[in-house]
């Protein structure tokens, strides 16, 4: 226990916590790769993975889903996906065969991998999240299929059946994450929140990195 007068030491050992709001069917979340995990490791920060219902957030904010957006916005989105993928050296199919699909099996996998990570010391929640996104956007796999989710789990060091433990509980957490996202002014994916600062988009990871660096100064 810290002495009452040891405030500076206590603050020095405080761990920054990043709330990471992700949606397993978001191409921009895929294009973030594992850069968030690299930033967190650099600053010894903790990541709370919070899969949320992006469609419910879109509805609450009046944002139309992709197929209902103006054709100019849809065309720009496709160009932007190709540009970002090329810039980051990542493969992508901007029109994947299995999009959209049911995100809930992937959501359950991420939620339970994080909850039971202490039982799987070799498991990597960040890698799992990326595996699921990559399966959709680069490997033409349907992440609503149990076999696809199981393979993503196993490749990230988890038991492939972990997502089947209690689906209703996972969905309850999914809805709660969405409520928290709305309360925190989240309106898109990926979104990162630290110290009440909101960073939207994979292209804002450098800003998040800078924020954590300032906090250490």
C-alpha cells in the first residue's frame, strides 16, 4: 500500500487505460492492424476491448448505413479503403464476399477471450480481434460461421470453443458496451478513449500515442 505522502510515486505507476470500441465488420478497424497494441505496449497501457453495435450507434446518430449513403460517399469510401490498405501494406477486398454478415459470433469470441484470458496465458485478444477482421476483409471468410471463429481463436492462443460458453451473456455485454459507447459520444469505429479523450479512426492512433507520451512527461 502506498504511503499517504507518496502521491508522485503512485501516479508514476498508474497505468493508462484505453477503451477500444471495435466492430468486427468495420474495414477501417481492420486497417488499424495491430498498431493500437503497439502503442499500448510502448506506454505500458491497458486495453479494454469493447465490441459494440455500430449499426445501433449509426441509427442513434442519424448516420445511414453504407448502402444507403450517397453514391459519391460510397465511391470515396472504396477509394479510401484501397489507399489506406496500400499505405499500410495490407491486403484488402473492399467488396468482400461475406459482408455484411452476423457479427455476434465474433463479438462473443472477443468478449469471452478477454474475460477468460487469465485461463489462457498464451492468448492474445488483440491478435484475435485482428484475425476476425482479416478473415472478413482479406481472406473472404464468413465470420458468422463457428468454424471460422474457432480457427481465429486457436490462432490467437485460445480454446476454439470459448465463444460458445454462454452466448446470451456475451450479447448482454455487447449491448452494454453499445450503451457505454453512446454515453461516451462514440459515433464510429474504431474509436479509442483514454482520459476522456475520444479518438475516432485508425488514422488517429498517432494522436493517441502523442497523448500518452505527454502523460508520461
